């Protein structure tokens, strides 16, 4: 068993992707004191959006949960590039935005994709406060977006 967040990711068969370049006038992550604020991350891999559409419409809740995990992985890449994953003391807050079809109310289950990844990678330090919000539209037509606040050493 490998220690630390990088080892845990390796155990899961996951590699940190390249940091997703900003789509507008912002940075992927910024540190203020012992907090790192990660900008909203879309489900991009290798520069491509993995899906478009609304959850509960053209995108299933299960697919969206996997997309939320990709958003979380992208957030971890941004944290690692800024301060290193080994400095993370606690995942403090996760906010998930879910582009929702009319009548879709399963946002918490979708955002669990991100929450479960953070819990697996960081154990008890991965338990966090959270909001899961249904929205009409997200950038580029993405089904889900995740932002994160972490405490670092």
C-alpha cells in the first residue's frame, strides 16, 4: 500500500491530468493563507469536454457522477501544480453545479462523484462541507462543474 495522495491515485489507476487552462480571465487555483481556492473545473480530459447536455436529459445521472469525478481529478491537478497534493490538510468545501433537465432533482448523487474521489484519496481529511446546485446552463454546455476549497499546511 502506497502512502499519500499520489500513491492513492496510483492505487486507483488514476493519473493527474495536465492543469486545465482557464477559459476566461481567471487562474485555475489561488492560495490565500492556508486556503487554496480552486476555480470551477469542467469534465475535460486531454483538452476535450467528455460530454455535453443536461443531466436527466441527454446525460444520465450515473454518467454525470463519473464526469464529476473527472472534475475533481482536474481540481486535484490544479492544487498539485500550485502547492503540491502532499500539503493538503483538509478538503474543506466542495460546490457542484449540475446542468439539470426540467424535473431532475438528483444533483447530490451526481456531485457524489467528486466527493467520493476526495474521500478515497484523502480519507478522513477528504470529508467536507458541500453544496450541489442545479443550474440551467454551464460553460461549453458541460453537464457538471466542481469547485473546491482546501486547507493546506
